[in-house]
């Protein structure tokens, strides 16, 4: 399939960056991006000989200007600030250095330039962080997912941006303009992301629909599908948005740098600006939590590919297997236990845990509950990480 016109440049840049990473499988990446090997190597060769400008009709401004005057340098700072009105002195300086400009002033000098030209409000005191930052050690260990609050469109409908962020690198894997927050909408978006980037080890979400439910039904059709794919599922604590701090921070950036600066006519018209923003966020915008590097410098696609078909559900011969019935119920030793209606029709396994009078309840490779035989109670197991930034 050829490159899509609406996001051709961002796709080329993203592909070239990922294909140049150590141990990258160019043929597999080409397949995931929907292009031929010939096209893949063509763009790699063009990039290696001409850099980013060789991928599209970008600005031909020289990367280095040793004779640039102070006034001209100020204009360069102001021009970059106009392109990214929410960026401060540190981000602007890091981006200028990345573009190859020499004699770039200190962040404080750039801030003074911005303030002198009326681009900044009065100085603000730094705010202490409310929690300690934590990140998983490798890309794809954990993806954070959430809907940013919907916003109105000029055609009278609403857009519901679905965001998916890699915890380790802060790489924005998905920024999808959705017309609703239904299960099939999210599943279609995730299928596309899994096809391009592979499968993560685990996904972190809040307790909202369609991936969260009330205490009586902690699993949904969507999360059961993820478990079948071998993806662990975690939910943040209620009223603790800091658990998904990186995705929440991404939402703030999206709001400040795009959504509050323009209007949109329809859901379909949102996707091209979303693609452009995602490219800038991943490949151009310096990130302070990454020592002013860009997220793309730390991200690698997952080696776990999306299977063409869901794998069969099998268990050990020592397991006690039960089929979940209508309403989410299963029976064991003459007693009925309710797991979740989302597992209806699927086999589950009851497995010895090592604790007397206790059996673990397993679905595929994931423990989803604990059966207390003495009290005849089933405790559903929902993984909840500690609050993290």
C-alpha cells in the first residue's frame, strides 16, 4: 500500500528513524508501514545522502550560519517560537542545536529575547513536582492509553482523541481522532497500532469505558481481547490521574500546542493535524524529562508481532478447566462463582497457588482472580500500579 497523502512526510521520517536503529529489521518495518522493500531502501538511501530535506519539500535553510548577526539570530528564535508558541527557552535552544545552528545562546538569553518581544507572560516561579517520576526500563514494557476530553467541532459533532504513549520513551504511538469512545472504535485503532509497532507487554488505563467497568465487572470485552493477545492489563486507582502521569502530561501539551490554537470542522479533518503534531512531538520537540532529547531517540518497535489470528486458548493438563457461562458464572465443586460477563463462552483454568484452600483463576497466561475454597469466595484480580509520573 502506498504512503497516505495526509501524513506522508511524518510516516517517511518515522520509518527512516526506526529503520536506522540498532538491530532494526527493515523488511519487517516495511511490512508494518505498508510499503515495499524497494521503497523502504529508497527512502533510507535518500535520507543518508540528503537528510530530512531529501524526504520532502522542506525548508532549504542552511543548517549552519557562522556569519549570522545577532539580529538575524533573534529573528531565527522568534520564527521557531512562532512555529511552536508553547515552547520555552530550553526547548527552543535544544531544537536550534538539533537543526545544526552554531552559536546558539543560552536558554535564559532566548527567554529574554521572547520576553523582550512580548512572547511571554511575566516570569513564573517553578512548581515542585507532586510525585516521583518512574519509567519502565525498556520500550514497549508498558503503554499508557486514555481518551483526552472530547471537544466540539464546527459541524456540530465531537472529536474524542485517543492517545497511546510508550512509558519508557514517551513516544506517542497513537493520536487518533475518534467519533466516539466505543469498544470497536478503540479496538480498530489498537489493531492498527499493534500492526505497526508490535505488541506491548502491558497496557495501563483508567477505570472508564470501554476498558474499565464497575467493581462488579472489572473486565470488559476490550480488556479480554488484550489478554488473549498476551498483553497484561493494569488500571489506575480512581481519582489518581498521576498514575498515568505521562499520558496526562501529553494531553496538556496537545491542548497547549494544538487544540487551543485552532478550530476543526469534522472528525475526519482532525486526523491530518493530529499526525503533524505527533510527528513534531516524537521527532522535533525536546523533552525535558529526557534531558532535552526527543522521544524517537529512545523508542524501538516491539519484536512481538500482531498475530494474523488470535491464538487458541490452552492450559496445562494439571489445571482444572471450566467454561464461563451466561452472566459470567462458572461452577466448581457444586458452587457457583461469578467472574465477569466479559469472559462468557471462554475456558478458564483453576490452578494451585501454593496456599492451602486457595486456587488461582487464570485466563490464557494471566491470573484474573483467586478462589478461596474455605470461604467460597472469588476475589477478582485487577492490577493497579503505584502512582507514577
